[in-house]
C-alpha cells in the first residue's frame, strides 16, 4: 500500500510525521510532499523512512495567479509516486489536489482534518464540500469535526474518526525546578499559564484577537495576581508566521497588566516543553477555535488544566473529571477557575492524573495510526471494516467504575 502524504509546512505538523512513522511500521510505503527540504519537522519525516518529495502544494491565497503552476506540480508528484491513496493534512493542499486532479480522479483522497476552524465559516466549509468528488473521504480528528460534516449533510460512511497522536513516553510529570531557577521564580510560587504558538488575528475571518486569545489569558492572570501575591504567569511560545509584531504588542500588554509577574519567555523547543510543563501548577487554554490541542501535553505532565468550552476540547477536558471548562471570551470566569485550583490543588491534581490516563490512551500514536491504517483498508476494499471509534467518555466511565469497585 503506497500512500502520498501532503503537508503545507516543513517546520510544523509533527503529528503527521509521527503518524507516518507508525504507518510505515504497519507496512505502508510512505511518501510525503513538503514545501522545503529543511525545517524542524524534516528529521521526523526522515525517521519515518518516508520518501520525501520537495513540492510546495499549499493553496497560494496571497498570489492566486500561481494556482495553475501549483496544480501542475501536484499532478507531477502524483504521476511520479502513483499512490494508492492521497492523504492531505491541511485545508490548502486539500483544495489544491482537488483542483489539480478534478472531482472524478480515480485515486482516493483522504483529508485528515486537523481543526474545525474552516468548518466554522460558511465560505470555507462550502468550498471543502463542494469541490469533493465521489472518491474523497475525511478523517475527523475529533468528534467536534465529525459533527460539523454530519450537520452539513455529508454521507456518514465517508467520514472516519481518529485523533492525531503523539508519543506519551516523551513526557514526564517530574518537576526539576530548572525553569524556575532560570526565570528566578521561587519554588513555592504558583505558576499558571500556557505554552503555545502565538497566532496573529486573521482579519479576513473577522478576528480582532489572536487565535489563542492571549489577550484573555493576560487579563485573567492580571485578576489573579491582584488577589494572590504568590502567583506568577508564564505565556511561553514564539510567533507563528508573521505574528512577530502581534507578539511584541502582547508583551507590552503583559508588562502593563502584570508589572513583571506575567512572563513571556518566547519559543521553547520540544524537549524544553516536555521538561518545563511539570513546573506549571495550572494550564490555561481558551482559544477562539480549537480541536484538541493545547491540553494534551499539560495533562500528560499531570498539570491541572482549564480549557475553553469550544471545539474538541470538551472531549478531553471534562468539567469536574479531567479538568475545568470555562466559556471563552470571559477572563473573569477564567481567573475564578485559576483561583479555585489554587484553593484546592490536590483535588485538581487528581483530576489531571485522570486526564493523563485518558490522553495517554486517546492520543497514543501507535493506536491512532492503526485506526488510520484501517480506514485505508476500508477505502480500498469496502468489505474491510472501518476503524472503531474511540469514546473518551466511555473510557473515563470505565476508569472511574474500576477505581470505585476494583476487581
């Protein structure tokens, strides 16, 4: 089975490369088209033993006149690889492949949808659905995304469910205090915050704040700091794309609101993220739109987690079980949730441990890649069964029942 993966970045989408490595272990002949031969994710694709094809196949939104040449590159890659299935991981390359090959092309195409943002806007949702042909399929990476397609009237037999996976073994819940020493934070301080890329507002989608709502995080931390002198805020992460000016604006806001107690240390490498998450006492993640990202890593590290009630986040952070849900756009509710974690840390750490058990199974790439492989098999041979769908609520119900009635 030969699969051509297409991603729009050579420095992101690590989840696609990790999944491809597991697919290769299952016997899949993995090919990938990437826009450049260098980038932070290229080592992962090399480790996956993927055959790498350098071809920029993202939709040229800023220069649409280049679309014919991008489509020509797409057709050339497909003609060279001759895949059994074309597997795209972003909206732009998905639209390009459909434009390049047409709706009636014989090769099945699978769009593994990484987030719900485009489905939340009528134009882009309609574009996705209207340009698909009979041999197009979708892998929703959350029940939220799957629900969007069902609500739009998509044939349920063409939409699978499989969460993007990661390798849980890379994370620890042991606190080293290295970060606190580097930043001059007392070991007794309560550290609340977030680690995520900083995305500037997408004006064409009507956004006035960044996708991750850093403005709300800063406002909520300011409210917490006024009540608790032992609290410190950390908002780590570098700018994505052209968001450097937006990051500078956020830093000025954090300084004004926090008066030196809301720190924005910039980009951290994956190894630093894995080492530093356990030093947080509370994770805060309240984006405008999200799939399941931003909460998996802190839960694996055993960090009490507060998430916005949006997108796929409630599939992971279940209020009162694995963490706390709050409405987005409400810094007061977010601050109140942080103060409740401070008032009863043991209870919230117990919820985080249960959340860690959940995400360790739910997002284990060895399990999720098997689901994707089963989807391939079903697409190529409809007598093969589709993958079973993971149910996070059923998983937790079993864990809670087992803990209450062991044996």
